C-alpha cells in the first residue's frame, strides 16, 4: 500500500517555506516582527526555487507533478496569504476595517492560487515543461513587498505605518 503524498527531494523547499511561515507566525504572536518578516522573506526565497528543484527530477509521474502543484499552492496560501495578513494584524491592522482588509487579502490569495492551478493544469496537458509566462501578480510577491514596507516602519509615525499596511494589503 502506498502512503499518501510524494516523499522525495522535490518537495523539500516547499516544506521549508511552510515551516518558515509557521515559525514566522509564532514569532509575530510574540511581537518579534523583524524576525517574522525575515521568515516571510525566507518563505519567498524557498518558493522561488522549489519548482526549479522539482523539475530536476526527470522521471516524475503525472500524479507527482499534480501533487507538487497542489502542495505548492496549499503552502502558498498559508505562507503568502494567511501569514502576511496575520503578521499585519499583529502589527496593528486590526478593528473591523483591518480584519476586513486582512480577509480580502487572504481571499484574493486563494482565488489567485486556484486560478493559477487551473491554468497550470490546462497548460501541462497541452504543453508540458515549465511555464514560460505568468499572468497577474504572483501571491509570493508579498514576500518582497511586505519586507520593503516594513523597513519604512522605522521612518514613519506608527499610525502612518499601519495605514500603509492597510493600503498594501488592499493593493
């Protein structure tokens, strides 16, 4: 009997991205925002290379490829949807409007990843190989945008920084 999932080196970076996101959320609850932002950046770094690593295994079955796509998106929802919203909430994006903003950010991340999975599944049935183009803004871009915005925290008054976090999540 086969275990659930795929257990080889092709998914290690995806798992590391997830670990970094969960660890970052724990740090955010403790108020260690700089460390949490670094964890977000590390999640993005791992995600940037996970597909490249997966494609090095030439004998992947169609099921292994599909599993990798789904696993990557599920981990991305946590790392680049839930985690940034959670982090921003702990940095002051709270209250009714803040919670709505965080929810909308998460919703957009889930919709974007589902859209990507449909497009990627269709593309692989007709083309094969790696994706040559990318439509829309990847959810992983928050792993660069939020750290850049976070640096501004040290130069802006607190309420201006929190307002900027709201705008960033809505954009």
